[in-house]
C-alpha cells in the first residue's frame, strides 16, 4: 500500500537542515543558491545585499546578469539593491559569458499586516494549511489555497516530529497546492508522543512567505466513506472503509445514520420527520476514540 507513493517520492522536497528562526531584518540562505531578504517596509523600503559568485572565482573577471540582463557591476563581489518586493535572479559569468553560478534573491515581508496581501488564503476561514489522513498508517495530505489571482508555487517544505527522530518525506501534488507525506517511523498501534511540525515556504514572483502548522496524526484522521449497500427493501448494510486500519476492534469507528428527503443532500436539516417513502439513506463515520474528523456522507436511495 505504500508502494503507490514511491513514484511520487521521486519529487522529494528538500528536508530541513536544522530550522532556525529568521524573524529579524537581514538576509539568510534558505537553500545554497537561494537568499531571502527579510524586509520590514515600516523600517526601510530599500536594502543593499552583498552577493558573491564563489570563492573559486576570486580575482577573476566576473560579469553579472539579473534575469539574463547584464547589470553594470563586475567582479566576484557585488552589492545589489532590493527595493520593496523586487528580488531577482542573479547569475555570474566569465569573460566569455559562460555561466558560473547564480543566486536567487527572494523577499520575505516581516509584519504581515503591511499593505501587501498574503500569498495564501485561509481554508474555510480556519487555517492556512489543512491536513488530513484517512487512517493511522503515517500517510497524510496537506493542502492550501492560493489567494485570489495569485497562483504561487510551493518552494520549500520541512516536516519533522519534534522528537527529532522521524523520517518524514513529502511530495508535492501535481498542482503544487498540496503535498502528500509519509512518516516512516509512525506506528499505528502506539500512542503518538510528539507532534508533527510542518513548515512550508510558498513563492509568488520574488516574494516568499512562511507558514507553519503543528498537529498529531490522531488529530487529523478523517475516515473515508463507509462501504454502503442496499440489502433489500429498506434495509441497508455498511462496512468500515477499505482504507481503515485493522483490526476494527483496535480502531473502532462509530456511525451517524439519518434519512434526508430525496431532493436534498445528507446535510439537509430538520425535515426528517416528514420523510416517508422516498428518502435518501445517509451514513458517516468517525473515530470513536479520538473523535477527530467525520467522514463524508455515503448515501443510497
Ligand atoms: C554559488 O553561490 C552560492 C551562493 O548563492 C554559494 O553558496 C556557492 O558556494 C557558490 N558556488 C561555487 C561553486 O562557488
Ligand atoms: C534562476 O537562474 C538559474 C540560472 O540561470 C536557473 O537555473 C533558475 O531556474 C532560475 N530560477 C528562477 C526561479 O527563475
Ligand atoms: C574563453 O574562450 C576561449 C576560446 O574558447 C578560451 O581559450 C578561454 O580560456 C576562455 N576564457 C575563459 C575565462 O573561460
Ligand atoms: C528514511 O527512510 C528511507 C527509506 O527507508 C531511507 O532511505 C533513509 O535513509 C531514511 N533516512 C533517515 C534519516 O533515516
Ligand atoms: C491508509 O491510507 C493510505 C492512503 O492515504 C493507503 O495507501 C493505505 O493503504 C491505507 N492503510 C490501510 C491499512 O488501508
């Protein structure tokens, strides 16, 4: 069952090399060739950032380009100006124009309240990142929502247990609005002692934003729909979802059953007493012990 994930894991996202706090003005490297400038627009709208091509090119003739356009600074060390949200992608070249190295300069706004709208919107007005798992096997899915008119990209993700002893890898969804993760050290049969810490950096043009979430798998479990069939007459039978952990006795679910008018859906409220002949039979399940999320309704006429 974990095999299906292998192909996705080819697109492994980078995992962290010790995550430090970067909450002050200044700049730091998110990845070897990615420099992030922390900008507080209330303090300054312009910053000088030193870039270097690399130690190996010390003393050589070095030319620079930003997004392919030559800039009028030369040498191994230069200073570039980051104004408000304009980062850049700086490459350095030898005297023949051959590519030597590059640094992507991104801007992270401190004090998110400032004028700029965020790259992500809250999902259903709750949180920027929503995670669910259909069982306790250690596979979970997290997703987010681009704010209107902003189709950003997942740039970097780090997912660990605070115990420091996890082996979690994630792969971005094809549309980059979510990712699926596998915690190899997670055991369905034992209590989860440490929460999962998730950090993502999303990028929109040269802007980057950090979002975090902390959760337990037990807190995000939402079973798949039950397997429901009409036996005969008005008798319905259902089984645990096929993706739920076994044995059922160790992973008990409880069920909510209701009928709804045929022309409504299972969420319809308040009309059950009037439903007689033509009705929709609805059932959903929830983990009995953790009472985390309800499954979607399964329905039959
Ligand atoms: C290329 O630039 C990065 C900084 O963006 C630096 O860390 C790295 O050492 C440089 N590579 C070489 C080969 O000098
Ligand atoms: C930045 O430039 C490098 C080297 O030209 C290129 O490989 C990379 O894809 C560029 N990145 C972005 C985000 O444009
Ligand atoms: C530039 O190209 C010439 C001819 O191709 C070569 O002889 C020379 O070494 C190159 N110079 C650099 C700095 O790479
Ligand atoms: C995590 O698990 C994978 C697959 O079993 C393994 O290749 C990798 O070395 C593990 N990483 C760590 C840090 O244990
Ligand atoms: C748990 O869910 C994953 C997908 O999220 C699935 O691949 C796996 O087979 C399920 N586990 C069980 C025990 O069915």
